[in-house]
């Protein structure tokens, strides 16, 4: 493995290349890029076009511009290259002066069944990192298509605890298939530490606080958090528990459970800290505890708290509240609408992808027998 500058004490940067669709960017993508960055000093990420993705994989949920912006928002990414080829070539690595290519240990094939990394593998310029179990774009699309809430299934006791605004850590870990809508992702403190900046605010920093669901983390969230971060020096994001989100969102929301939403938000380069299972009401105690200078909220409608009060009553009373316009109208609901509107296309995409992966895994298992 090439040593990074920090390892060998030299002057030359080790430049790492990653590429992919990065459709519906989630914490699994972010974790792969975090691991890739750790193998070198400078991380360049190539993103495929809508045309290439549609040809080899099926229609993407997000547009090219949305996907480019989302990857740029991940804190371990140093540079983004737009419209890269679906098959990674040595010419691409050389053009951007990259030492090697990194990808997860999942299977990536062209429409013709060719390994998209066969060229860089043959040249010994390929490294693998561990894929994050329990989440994928296919899985998230499947959850929306099924309109199920099983992805954050929990016991009655855990539900009652969560209603009291404690952190909801209930999880159904027995799920096996993305078609059940359940997540296999098992959170650990180590994973949160890996995603966290681990930096406390400096004395005199102006601390900004926002709170919400941040479900299916998307470009609307990204633009809002960028605007929020500009209001001060240190941005804290409060994440509501699954039952609280379900109370004000209704239907089958949230699509992603609390642990998944925590990591998705922590991967954003504008975020300094996350409050896991934040109370719906922004109280005096909360503001004093975190030394919050200003509370900000987007343009979305705010539901009253269970006691009928405005959850932002206190910061408004002390004139430490502001409404921000991110200039982006994307919402989680609009993403779900895209999926439902194109339901047949995405069902076919998911079915084909699952069938192809099962066939390849079967062939690999037969070779090892």
C-alpha cells in the first residue's frame, strides 16, 4: 500500500481516486469515501452522467447536478470530476495524477456484465474498502416503493422512551433482504466517532443551532446547512427521534431511522456537531447548555408541539431566531414523489440489480467450492 505523506514524511501527496453514481448519497457512500481518504492525502471523486447510469444500471433518482453537489458536500472529498466514464481506466488515473483507485467490496458491473474496475485491477492500481452493510440506494428506493415503516421497527418500550425525547436506539437486526424494508445497519460508537469532527467550539465562537428530521439527506438539506453555517462559526444539528418525526411528517416517515440520519448529517462538511434525539421544543435549557447564539429554521411549515406551543417560542422571545431561505425547494417528500411517479422503472431497476448480484455471487461461490 502506498504510504501517505503523513506516514513517510515526504513532500509528495498520495492522490486517491474514487468514482461512482453517487445517487441518493447516503452514509454508506460517505463511509466508503472516508476510508478511501484515509489511504492517502488528497481524494478525487469522479461522478457518472445520467446517460451512463441509465445505460448500465437504470434511471438515477437524482440529476447529475444534484449528484455533483451532494458529493462536494461530503467532508472527506477534496475535488469532484464531473461526467467520468463508467469503466475506470488507467488514462483517467494518470490524467488526475492519482496513485490508485478505491472502491467498496460490492460488485459493480456494466450492462454487458463486465467488471467496471478490471483495467485498474490488472494494473495493480486498485484497493478495496469495506462496504457499509445494511444501506444502499437500491435499499432506500425499495423502502419507498414498499411504503413500509419496518426499516425502523421498534418495541413498545423503546417507542415510549422515544416519545419522551430520549434517543431511540431500537433496531430490528434480523432483517436480511432490502425487499423487507428493514435495515441491517448496526450502529456503534466507533462509527459515530469516525464520522464526527471531534472538535468542540472555540471560545468566542458563535454557535448556530438547527433541528429537524433530515431524512434521505438531499441537496435541499445541503443548501440549507450551508446557509445556516454562514450565520456563525459552529453549527449544531439536532435530529429528532423516529416517533417525533412520524408525528409531524406522518405516513411512513422517516424513511431512514435515527442512526442512519445521524451519520448522513455528520458526513456533511458544514456540520460541526449533532444532537442525537433532540427535543422537538427548543428550550432555554437546551440553548444555555450548548451556548446557542442563534436558532435557525428553513421555509418548511412548523407543527406545534404536543402541548400546542410553537417549538421555537423561547428563541423567538429572546430574539435569537431566524428563518433562512436556502433557495432550494427540494424536500424528502418530493424525492418520494419522484420514486412513486416512476415506480415501474425503479421496480425494474431494483429487480434487475438484485438478480444480477445474486447470479454473480452464485458463480463466485461455485468457484470456491
